């Protein structure tokens, strides 16, 4: 698969951590496109973003990042979609690993490292009860099939999308074929002490 036809979509409300997110995309071992969708926020107040990032400003939808992800899937022309929240970052081999795992598949996933916003490592996660959106890679046709589940309007987007993937069936009843990187390539930030 070709990284040049791959988009990493980041929804942002202007968090200062966006700079780290962008830098992690720039360090990928294969080239890709980083599309930053500003959700109802003044573009001029964004942290400094590298010039090679595409920035799209949308009115605030009230659907958190999921509304931006859905909009991107429905309106942008890429072969592969990946997602990265503005407070998370990825390892340099994230895109390459995901593209390798996607060979002849509809979607792929990777594992995540959970890090408290103060820098403490909370957990390194292998297989979980659900897969966080930041860990997904979808080929475009499959992404369009599940796009409507990105806009639940709550923090439950991840679970709604994962459920849609699990319930997806081809015309002959087969589940969506998936690949796994078997690596931790996402660094996932959490706040507070109640995270499990």
C-alpha cells in the first residue's frame, strides 16, 4: 500500500499538544498526509503547526472529534484513513506497520501505550475489549461503510465504531477481514485518576 495516498486525520480544538501530534506524524518512516480538522476553533490561535500539514476549519458540530472524522471520510479522497486525536502521538513506524497489516484487509489496528498527561506510564495495552479509534486504519470503502458511527455525540464514539466493525458483514455474511500490527505504536493520553 502507498503511504502517499494515506491520510492521518486529526480533529482539534486547539490543544497545545497538537504540536507534538504533528511532529510525530512528520517522523513517520513512510510519507503520508496529515489533515488537521479544526472543530469550531479560531485557526489563528492554534499552536504552531508545520507548513506541510493540511488545515481545514469547520464550524463546531458538538460531535467531538467523531464529527470531524466522519466529515473527513465522506469528503476527502484518500485510499486509507487513520485517526489521531490532538493530545496523542504515534511512533515513527505507525503508518508503515498499519499499511503492512492492511494488506488484503478492510481494516487494521495497532496497540496503544496509555500515558497520563503528567508523563506517567499507566499501561501498555495489547488486545482490549474494544479498540480505540486512534489505533485504526481503514481502506476508504470500508471507512465509508462505518463513517456514520463516528458521530454518536458522546465520548462513546470509539465503542460505537468498534461495534459497527464487529457487526459489519459482507454480502455473504463474513465479518470484515482485519489485520493487526502486533505492536504498540499509539501513545494515548489520559487525564485524571479514574482511567481504567
